[in-house]
C-alpha cells in the first residue's frame, strides 16, 4: 500500500483521544510502535513497523507492507465520527 506521508499524518491527527492506545491494544502492539508507524522515530521504546519512506511531495511516499494499523485507525475514526452524530 502506498500513501503520502502527509496523508498518513492526517489519519493520525483524526484519531480520537486514546486512539493510539486502542490500536495498540487491539493489535497487541506496543503503543510506541503505533506512534512510530505514524511518523515518530523513537525506536528504543517501540519497533520499526514495515514501512519505507521515499522522498517526494507532501513529505514523500510511504510504502506500507502491512496495512493493519491504518485499517484499524480508519475504523476508529469512523466510529468516532458516528458517535459525534448520534
């Protein structure tokens, strides 16, 4: 899956409060690993997730090997938006 770095950060910023923790718990990952996925670089406390950033416009292009985290994030965002309108 390819996405721009700007799009990846936009998804992260749309997460509801506690979204990183919820993703980590659902996928049995360390919270810092999820943060690293969205652009953090604190690898001492979390793992490097299968992604590769290629220079380009909008922060470059990110090739994501396993889209599980992004799919879970999008699901949380959709639930959050639903809750706001109910």
